C-alpha cells in the first residue's frame, strides 16, 4: 500500500471511531472531557505537521495535512475558550462596598 492509501484509511477509521465515541458521551461528561480532547488535538497537530513536511510535492497529502491542521487548531482554541468560560463560572466576583 502506498502512503496516500494508508493515510486515507487512517483518516476514515479515525473519523468513524471518533463519531462512535463522541456519540456515546452523556452531556454531563462532555465538559470534563474537553481537556482530553485538547490533548488528542495536540497530537493531531503534530501528526498534521509531520504529514505536511513529508508530503513534498504531493498535493493531496498537503491538502489533507492542511485540513487536519486547521480542524485540530480550531478544536484546541475552542476547547480553551470553553474551559476558560467554565472556570469563570467558579471565580468569585468582587463584592460591592457601599
């Protein structure tokens, strides 16, 4: 098998596995799992950068790596924004003195 077909199989199987796992997470556990998703997205960023570096002149691999990098970055930034918002709910608000 060529590198391109292996990359497509990994993308396909990873997408199906991700859909299956995310679909079974109850809403009460969604926010605590954001930190795990951010860690996985960090690994995805490294893998996408590796794919872009090794793509050389292969436009398909370059496109796949760029799309993966964009989605992973979007997920990491969104995860940090949600986590920041969640932590802001627990911070104390300054009291008003009269």
